[in-house]
């Protein structure tokens, strides 16, 4: 019989189809709990297209070999993406007063997690809303992450509740934007505030709850920002603090591996929260800058330039989406995925910007940045 006859192709073709079907099934099953149907569809289409290309462009031997290899790689990847069972796992979330932290607390509560929520104001509307809408599995605690005493108190109360099972995950979500403006113009107190909340606060929480995470061999999920990887004009303090959190996460990922604890960093972008503030808060930021810069610096920049640097951010925030589902999907992967990725870029804009900053020349990034964040007014001394 001719070794390349149609009959001889049935066995390898059957084996290949079986491998492909198993790979797609495993991948779909692993992604079903996070609702990533577009990812499943894209993965399936790519695998099918690769199979068509292999069998149409190569001999039966090489076509079978290459496609089978792709199926094995896909199967290995899908296995690593399998989700762990919920099993009443306990999660601590910081910054639950509003925005992402508030919505995430409700989301995880609905999924069946035991949720501990740290809020800046236990009597505030955000905390009260969580108490009313969430189940009894969710507990709300007063925890200003810039105050170590409050962190220690919450740690003791959480330890009492989880006892020997330990805490499965902490989600360091609390963060502030600080003030908007050129780095030279921002008062040093703004840099310190951003570092206190966005970096030192997350470090303090992580260190305090680490004994509970060692018991469960759980997860640390740090919600950083696209600004933690991509420089953004007028956000020097915020970018620096988020970059510090990103690098801290990278180091902790390596150091905590021996304890069986996995560390995940989330870089969201393009989501509408109250982090940009309101007209009143932006007005206060502008006044704070004007009150703290020297006369010669004010003369160089001019009040018009300072004003024009701050206020466009309010318009930018209005264009952002209120759909937090991409962030929730990535955080849930970080919490429950058997082998989570270290970095998740929540939102298509974040992914594209990461590609731009890491894979293109600086000149290309600078050009794109000027287009994305145009400056219509120059400092007074340059006009």
C-alpha cells in the first residue's frame, strides 16, 4: 500500500482531530468560569486555521507533526489555566469604599467567596451599601492602609475568622491619583501621599497578612495601573508610585515562590472611577500647586498652562468605560487560576499600550503619546 495513500492518513488525522478536540474542550472548560468566551473563540479559530495551514502546505507527516505539536502546547497551556474550586475561599480587598474595590467586593460575594473589605470610612455610604447589599459572608472593616494600627487590628480580626484555614488571597486595590501637573510643579506632599497609599500601604498590608497566606499557600493580587509600566505626562507622582508597586510585586513573586504563594499584578486602563476627582477637587489641586510653587517657576510656566494641564483629565475620565468585567476576569484568574500569569493587562487599551512601550522604539511611543495626550498650551516662557 502506498504510504501516502488516503487510507494511511486516516490514523494520524484521527489522532490529530482527537488532540485538537481535547485541547479546545480543556481550554473552554478552564475559561468558562471567568466568562472569557471571546478568548475561547479566538483560541479555537487560531487552532483550526493553523490546522488547515499545516495540512494544506506540508506533507501529511509534517502537517500532522506540526499540528499535533500545536495541540499539545495548547493542551499544556489550557491545563495550566484550569480554575481551582471555590471551596469557601476567603479574600481581603482594600479600597472598598467606591470604584473597582467596591464593585469587586460585590462581585466576589455573589460568586460565593468569603470577603473581607477594608474601607477608608466604615460609616461612609460605600461601606453602608456593602453591608446592605452583600451576604453575611462579607465583612466590612475600617482600614486606612496608611495607618499600621488599623491594619494590625483588621489582621487580628480576620485571623480569628479564618482560623486554621488561612486567608486565600489579598487584593491590594486601594489607590489615589494625587495631583495632576508637570512633575516640577507638584508639591512634595503629593509624591509622599501617592507613595504612602499606592506603594507603602500595599506593602504594609501584604506584610501584615503574609502569615495567613502562608497557611493557605494563597495569592497576592496587586492592582497597579497602566501607569506602572507606561510613563504618562502630568502624572509623575502617580506613575512613580504604581511603578514601585509593580516592581515590588515582581520581586515578591520570586521570593514567595518557595512558600507556594503566587503574586499577580493587574494593569488596568480606560475604566471610569472617581480617581480623577470632581471639578471641586481639581480646583483644589490647581490652587494647591499655585500656592506651593515659587514666583520664578510660576513666571516660567504661567497660570494658563497649569490650568490647561489639569482640566482635560476630567473630560478624559468621562470617555472611560464603566464596565469593570475585564478587571474582574483578570482578578478572578489571579485568585483562582491554577497557574496564573504574573501580569494581566485589563482592557484592550492597556494591552496595546504595553505592546507600544515594550516592542517599539521610544520615538514611536513618544509620537503616539503626544497624539493620545495632546498639549495645546505651552509654558509661558516658551511662547
